[in-house]
């Protein structure tokens, strides 16, 4: 098995900052909840890192000009990926997804 070659710092930042934001903002007033992080290999040669919570969700006003969201986008591009941040369809919680090329597969 080959070791994945990927900007490790970028993935560490994604996971730690998304988890930290969920713990800090998603559960105000000591509210309990869950934070889930999953890294999967997609069949199309991509990897997907998904971090989601079942907290209060991200307000629309919190999206405009957010430094954290701009950093997520910038680091996703650094690993030739793309990022999305959305409220869950259930209305409870936020989902941060970063999709990037699988470093264990040859390009083309």
C-alpha cells in the first residue's frame, strides 16, 4: 500500500478548524450534539472529507466575508479541490465538505 502524498497540513487544518467551529458555535448554551467526520474515496478518483454537526446551523449573515470560510476555500484550492459549506437539509446543523483528487491514484 502506497502512502498518500497530500498537503497534510491542509487536511489537518480542515478537520481541526471545522471540528473546533462546530464545538464553539453549533451548540450554544451547553447544548449537546454530535460532530461527525468522514473521509471517503469516491469511485471517480476523488476523496471527500465531510465534517458535519447537528447543531443550530450557520446563519446566512455568518457566511458573508467570513475569514474561516475564505480559508477553507483557499486551502481546498491549494490541494486542487473544492469546498462547500451548507446547512443540513433537515435544518439542524452544518456540513463542511472538501473534495480533492485521490493522491493514491495516478492522474489521467
